[in-house]
């Protein structure tokens, strides 16, 4: 079976593979388009597996809210260049839609469901692609969201809220942007665990020793700092970024009175792109030298 230049073009558009690879695939399969696609996919799966050992710390956090369900998902690639491409951004958004509709039980189930698509995109863009983690909120209240350029994604759950109310919508927007800016670790002081307090106390003590504070004063100062800890790490007790005269809790109470409804911030979720991934430091001069055969 023969094939034409338009067949090669169609195969390239379908698979994202290079022109010579597409020609070879059609030649090897007597011009059979479906068989050629399978041929490239098999090649692609092998090529994609070789890239799985690479570090993928760039990418995007996709955010999606539909009705009473919100989704955050972090999808990684190796370079900022690929993360800005339509193929990658479209895939990240498609994964968020899949999570919302199919409700995978955990990240392992999600990776299994999307494995072939991850490998196909890896083949197409030439970089490791990884669906790293996701968060969801389902509520009988309202959900606010904020996405900071694909690098920070936030969901905030507000109980007792009428999502159609303009003031509630504004509050949800403000709360979501505050979480992105102030990076709270807990909802309220009741949620701070003892392990976290212990770790912070050790850090405070080490800092005070470094500053040369007297040994007999350090414990007292540490206790004072721990009392103020909740105002630094708890959402409801943080100063609202747009009006430091109000705590976030007081802001919610204020809006609740204005709309005549009891409002409660029930939870929040945050994903920061690349958080916790150890990035490889590349030496550009060395890379160029390797590529050009230089020493």
C-alpha cells in the first residue's frame, strides 16, 4: 500500500512524531495509517520510559471548580518552555476535568488511568511528563479558587454560603488570594499539631542561640514566640493581606453579618508548583560543549 505526503502530514498531526519517523512508520506498515499509529505509539512508549528518570520540576497547577466540587492538580515537565505550550496546558486542564468527573481514588489510580496519554505527550514534547499530585474539595457550601499563573493553585471551602451572592463571591476570591499570598499551614490554632510546635520551638531556640541570647532567657522567648505562632501560620488568625487591621476570621464574621448568614471557612487546599522537588542544577556551558563535541 502506497502513501502520500498528506498521509505523512496527517500522521504527524495525529501523533506529534517527527517527519522521518512518520515516513518510516508508514513504510514499515505498507501505508496503513492505524498500524503506523500503533507502530509509533510502541516506539513512543519505549522512548517515554527512558525519560522517566529525569527530574520534572516545571509544569503547571491546574484549577477547576464546577458546582460544589473543586480540583487542583500538579502536572510536571522538565522545562518552563514546554510548560507554556498548548499541548501541555491542554493536557493539565484535561486531567483536572478527568479528576472532577471520574473521581480517582488516589494518585496511583489517576496515573494508571492516564498512563498512555502521559507517554504519548512525553513522546510528543520530548520531556518527562508526570502527574504528581491532586487535591479535591466537595461541599454543600461554596468553593472559592485562585490560580497564580499556573504556579500556585488554591481552593477555599465556605459553609453556610450562597454561592450566587456577590459579597460571598468577593469574599471567596479574597480568601483564595490571601491563602496564595500568606501561605497558611493550618485553618485555626486548634489544628496545629504538637510535632509542628516542637519543630518550630527547636528552630526558634537555635536562632536565639545564634543571636547570642542568654541561655536562661531562651526558653521564655521561645514560649512567647509560640503564643504568636497561630497568627503567623493559621488562616483564620492571620492578618488579612488587603486590610491588616482585620484578621481573616474577623473578615468572615463581618461579611456574614452583612449578608445575614452564618459563614464558616471549613477547609482550604494549596498546591505550589515544584514544591519539595530537588531540581537539578544545569551548567549551560557544559551542556553546549557536550552537544557540540567540545571539551
